[in-house]
C-alpha cells in the first residue's frame, strides 16, 4: 500500500512539473522572451509595410481572459436600425489617405498576450477620432492600459 502511494506521489509531481505551469511561463516551443528582441531585429530589414518589435513586458507579466460574471445584468438594449436606400459609397476609401496628418491611423498597437482586444481597439479608435475631430491640432494618444487599470482578468 505504501509503495502504491509513493508511486502515485512521484507520478503526480512529475505530471505537475510538466503540465502544471502557469499559462504565461516559458514552456514548449516558444522562444525565451529575450530572444523576441533579436528575432524582431532580424525581421525588421525584411518588413516593408510594418515595423517589427518586441512586446514591452515578458509574457509572465500579462494576464489573459475577462471576467464574465453578471453578463446578462449588463447587456445593452437593442438599438434602432436606420436603413437608407440611396447611399452613394465610394469605390475605395482609406482613412490614412483622407487624413494623412493623423499618424495614429497608420499605427497598429500590439496587445501581446494581454487578451483585452476591447481595450486596445477602443483606445486606438478614440485616438484616431480625437485626431480627426481636432483636425490635427491635437495629437493625443489614449492609453489602453488606462482602460485596463482596474481590470484584474
């Protein structure tokens, strides 16, 4: 009996050591965080439409997911849909061409492994709209981390 318990304890510890790591730890085939900087430097000369870079923080400092408690209590009512029949839309529209002075329209923020795309995209949209509305008189960047400061997911 003692032998069986000892075997189970050893096997359990081995399984925990292999599979019980936190999701942000360095494991599997992912390169160490420090290597991402050198990878970005190697890729940078090859990139023509974007700028490679490393995440500002190591993966173990990010937390993923969102709290979903009381989701139904906070659901918004359905909006009103207005249908217009005679809208003339251009063949092509690029906000970067329409408002070239707004540099934020040309940037894509990297959320890393944060898992809070709602905050990243909202901050990007606020920043873009702010620049467009101010007619480039105020180049201000809203921070996604400000939106996430109270989020512990």
